[in-house]
């Protein structure tokens, strides 16, 4: 796509507006108009019009730089600024007419600008191509979306931390292989997700630096002969750096790949939490209840309360992961530089942002609850059934490791202790009892090192308190983590 101005009209012929007809939007080379079918197939304005703010911001910065460099006059700059302000107001008010025959957001805005301010609008495209223009717009737009998603990730973490703060002493079974393993506090379990979402926020902050590099000035692919000041444009738009190779600048989409990869990882974390919510709410677990506003019913079974929000969040992870796959496949065979294939990067990218944002927003609300605007009363989205959690932890011989540790502290080698506890569990299973219900004499028959103090370590809370190591599930450690996260999330 050339950035060269259109040729002048021949003597005796009327001047041709290069944007008046879709077939002549880039050159007078073509001798026939584009077919209506091709127009519909190639047009992107139906979805890329959401880039309009970024497009106008980029054009204002570019125009300001052109004027500063003496490429366009101060009068042209003033006209461009006036026209783009009018276009912004029209789009905001819903008065702007988006035209399919103008293909995309960029040509639609440029055509309207030319209609408003005349030749000054035609001079705006000096020194740039739609190739570097669209790359700039997408980066600008995505940068803003990353900032919004970062805030939503903080909200998600805050909701989990505040729920955890209420349950540092609530015991639940910790699982490996979906089998009861060791007792943990419900708060400790929730804080595991806080760590995941904190890493997601770190990933976004890190990749934002690579998104925030300016392609404008690369023109179609080789740079331009106009004396552009790319640093001025970067400063005006808040970019932290410049794309240093013009070929890479117009063809690179790895910033979109990286974002979608980070979004996929985040949605996997969302999906894992959603899966647990679905399990915990089921009758087989009965660990929690969800507020009615986050559930739906059945059209045939009146007793049903289905956790549809959590199920949809779990399902939408596949949607985002699919977009990552689509973008990877889109890019894998493209030679340098720009190819029309890249038009297909926008819908997956846009939908990834929309899906992640909507999912984080509703999951944070479901975990954290809502405040009634009239009464000010706070209603939690999750009701925790402490007794059910504790009973489940009692069923799986969750303190077996604690008995092994007790024997090790009495001088027994760990492997011998492990064997002794396995016999104790086997005996308890045969008698249909919890291991803590076995008489002391029975336990001592398994190993003489066992004394009367053994029952202190076989309780669920004794097990929690014993794990008083940094990162452990002891209530004291969990409280310290809650305090740490609160401080971090308020900063």
C-alpha cells in the first residue's frame, strides 16, 4: 500500500477524489470497480471500527509531527485537528456513517475528513501507509485494554483475598489425584488462585512493554523519504520505544500472539477455579452454595440450581485458547512483510479481550459478592458450608502424614514410619473407623514409639497448625499471606 499522493487530474478532466470510489481508494491503476461480493468479503469496517479512537489519536500525532517538520502547513494541521474533532463527536453521538465500500475504519475516517476539510485531509496520509497505520492503531488499542484487564485482575485477587480472610480456620480436604490428601484451610486454597492471578497480572504488565512500541514511520514496508520525527510521535502517543526495523514493524503480530497466550493462561486459571466451584456446589461435595443470581434453573426439573456462570467461564477458556491457535496458524506461513491475512488477526484479538474482561468481571463479583445500592448491605456470592468441608476432610485419613511425621520425630526412619501408618490406615478401613478413633493400645501394637500425645497430631486443626512454614497452611501463615496480599493490592 503506497503512501504516495494521487496523480493530478489530466488537463480538461475533473479532479478525482481517490476515496470517492472503493476501487480507487489506493490508486488509479484499476480499470474496473471491485465487485460487491469482493467488497463484502474483504471489508473489515464491521469489526475494526472499534479502533476509531486509536486511529484518530494516531492521526493527530502524525499530523502534528508533519507540521513540526514542515511537511504540511500550520493551516492544514488546524484543519485536520478541527475535522478529526468533528468526526470524534459524530462517532460518539452515533451520527457517523460507516461505509462498507470504504473497507475499514482508516479509510472511512480519512474519507470523512477529506469531505470536511478538503485537501488538508488528503495530506494527512503523507509519509504513512495503512500498513504502519493499522499496526499503530492495534497497539494503541491493545495497550489501553491491557490496562483495563490489569485492573480487573486486581479486583479478582481482592475478591479472593477478602473471602479467604473469613476462612483462615475453615478446614477442608486438600486433594491430589482428586483423592483426599491432607487437610488445608479454605483460605489457603483460595490464596493459591490469588498467586495465579497475580502472575497473570505480571505477564500483562511485562508484555505491555513490548506492545508499547511505535510502528508508525515504517510506511508500507521500507520507511519513507519524508523527514519524519518518529520520536515525537512516540512521545505524543505515550509509546515507550520505536519498532526499529520497518519490515518487522508492519508485519509483526507477535505482540498479539503474546497477549492472547497470556490471556489463555489466565483463562485456564479462571477455568480451574470455575471447575472447583462447580464441584463444590454439587451434592456430592456440598462445600458451598451460590447465590441465586449466579445460577439458573431447569426447564423440566424444578429442583435444579445450575452453576451456569462458573460453567460458562470454564467453557469460555476453550474459546480464548482457540483464538490463540487461530493467530498462531495465521502467522506461521507469512513471508515478510504485510499480507492481507493479517486482517484476520483482529476478530480473535478483539474477542479475546472481550471474553477475558467479561469473565474476570463476573467471576470477581461472584466470589466477592455485591452491595445493594439502596440498603448498602453486602451480599456474598458464595456461602461456605464449613461443617461439610470438615467432614469431608475427616473421611479420607487426611492426617496420615502427620502420624508419619510424629513417628519420625520419635526417632523412626521416615520409610519405616510410612509403613507403620499404612498398616494403621488399613486397620482403620477394615474396622470402618477413622484412624484417630483407633484405641491407643491398637496404635501402640503397631509401633511402640506411639504415646498418648499422638492424638494431638491426628486432629485436623493440629495438622494445620503443624505446617507453620512460609507458604504453609497453618492459620498463622495464612493470616500473614492475607495481610501481604492486602498491602500489595492497595499499593
